[in-house]
């Protein structure tokens, strides 16, 4: 009910504003120019990534840039490929969503059709200040990731990377932020934290720091190469999803009292994985690093997580065996045993994925929408953060549905002609498949629905 009221209210407000502003808001200016119309729109929607060190491989900062990529830009905006935001904003909204208005897209199209005029220099906006070193503040501790030389003409690399640390005492952190050294090649990061019992590991600085997910064929071999086990061969605890990165995303800072981590005296961040895109002509170095923001308070409501699907709490049904030249629907569902407040969700599939949808069915029959991704995009797998905590009551069934397209119509199909592709027990190779829906949450408390995460 509340949602509806809000929509109506904002509709009325919108109308009021429009009638005040001009007679027809959808009318485009006769003379669309770069400095007056296009630069402001690109600085708002594109240069977060399309600038030096921003993560994309070309810039959209100057008139010359914009002109060079004008037609391509109009195309990718119209197709809603850029800015990348695969989730359907009409189904659910999230923090930081990147969705352009229809009018802005038409502006760019008109600009291109009319010959991409530059416009008056005094209308040119200033490029936003993009912070260096951290996107969220001044970190208390910075730990370098071992520099990596990405060979020329390489294929995409999926690495397991260990970033060990030893601290003088147990410490609390509010956020752990990954900063790419070379934004042009670092594609994405999912990272966990390894926590050692102090006397079970003499030193964390043993073993290699980097393993190759493909060459070091199994996780077990890779973990041993990285020297992760305790001295007696047993395994330390792993805290999942402590640090994640995708171009254009920020380390998530939650309101006071929510989230945060206890950092052990001996530990390591385990990037699991760090995905590098390929480079063409020359080998390039990457020296990324991790920023830690300490917190005085212990995490009194630590964020927890579970996942549906592959190696999760509920199986993929029917199994994830994708015969060549077929389209297959799968699902996974799980009934939650307690009231939870959801913070973020992360749908995960690989290259054969076509679409994804998730929702919760409440015991009273109502549906809570979680996410719909009509066109799956392997490259943009965000941890989507809800604007406010979403309560899902005990006894609700969370349902995740996926469609896989293992035909030649799927442009991302890694095999031509298509081959049998399946779930290999959670293998993260992009050419094997996975179906996962990861949920981060805290146990529900009265009033959580009003906590904003923006
Ligand atoms: C969140 C980061 C991000 C934002 C925001 C973003 N881009 Fe991109 N863009 C990329 C990356 C990275 C690529 C490289 C292709 C890939 O990995 O998907 C790319 C590729 C492109 C391409 C080339 C497509 C191709 O087929 O090679 C165009 C054109 C483009 N972007 C235009 C834009 C425009 C215009 C905007 C703003 C309306 C924008 N992008 C916003 C990250 C971004």
C-alpha cells in the first residue's frame, strides 16, 4: 500500500513540476550540442567508467571522444547495454542504479543525427572530481595486492589471489574496499576473508599469493599452493563476500550498527576470483590494493549470507545439464526458517545464462519482488543493494528462476557449435555453468524496514 501511495504522490509532483517547467517536456531542443546537452549527460552516466582509470577501455571525457564514439554510444544506450544495469528498474529499484531516461537517450540520438555539433565553449561543464586512492574516504590501512603482469594477447584470466595480513591485535572494520590498480584490465572481484585461530598458523606469509583458476585445476590444489591451510592441515574459517568490486561500484558502507567485520590478528583476504579482461598489444601490469576502514565498534549485527542453487542451501532443479541446441529453465527454492532483513542480492550465472528472476512467496500468499534480469549479462554481476532493508518473514519461500540458452542464438555461447555445458560442482570457469542466488542479510529486528542503505 505504502509503495502505491508513493508512486501516485511522485506522479502528481512530477506533473506539477512539468507544467511549471514548460509546455512539452518531451520536446527536444532544436539545436542539440555537445557542450550544452551531451557532456552533462555523459558526465552523469558514463565517465564514472569511461575516463582514465575508470574501468572502461576508452574515454568519453572530451568532445573528440564523444564524437568518435557518438553513433556507438547512441546505439548502446538505446539497447540499454550502457550504462550497464541489467536489472529491470520497473521490477525493483536498488541503490546507485544506472538507468537513463528515455529523453536523454533521444537527445543523444538527435545529436548524432544532426551531425554531432560541439556548441558554445562556455556551456561546457566541469568533469566531476573522481577521488583517487579510495572512492569512500581515507582508509586506515592499505594492503597491496601482489602486482600481476597480464600477458599480451592473453585470454581472460581468472585468478585466486591471497592478500595476507597480520595485525597487532584483533580489530574491527566497517568496510573493506578493493581498488583496481589498472582499471582498464581489472574486470571484477569477489573476495572472502580467511580467519586464522592465532596459534594454529605460525605465519600467514607462506605459499604463493596467486593461483590460476584454470591451470590449478581444483580449488583444493589452488588452496594448497596458496598455503591457506592451518599448520596441521585443517582449514581456517572463511567469511564470505567481504570485498567485492565491479567497475562503477562503491564499497558498501552500511549505517552505524549494521555490518562490519572482526579482523583477526592473522588472516588473509582471498579474492575468489579476480577476473582480468584480456589485453591486446602489450603486456600490462596491475597493482591493485585493499583499503580497510577501521571501526571502534564490534559488528553487533554482522551481515550473514546464504545462497540458493549451486553448492547452496537448495538444489538446482532440474539439474544444470545443458544439452547443446536447447533452451532450459531451472529454478531453486528455499523456505527460510526465521524473519530476515535482506541487504543485497547477487544473481550468478555464466555465459549460457539468458535471464534471471527471483522473488519470495510469503506464507500469506503475497509476493515480494527481489530482482528481474530480462537479458542476462555475464560482465555485469552486481551485488544489488536494496534502498531500504527488505523484510522477508519466516516461512516464506525464496524462488530463483533461470533460463539458459545453449544454442547458437546466444552470442555469448563460448562454443561454436554448441556443446554440452554443465555445472561442475561449483567450478568457476566461465565455460562451465552455475546457477546461484546469493543473499546477504541480518536477522530481522523491529523497524528494519525503515533503515535506508543509500
Ligand atoms: C559501470 C561502468 C560503465 C559505465 C557507467 C558506462 N560504461 Fe560503457 N563500457 C564499460 C566497459 C567496461 C566497456 C567494455 C565492454 C564490457 O566489458 O562490457 C564499455 C563499453 C562501451 C562501448 C563499446 C561497446 C562495445 O561493443 O564494445 C560503448 C559505445 C560504451 N561503453 C558507451 C557508454 C556510454 C555512452 C555510457 C554512458 C551512457 C557508458 N558506456 C557507461 C563500462 C561502463
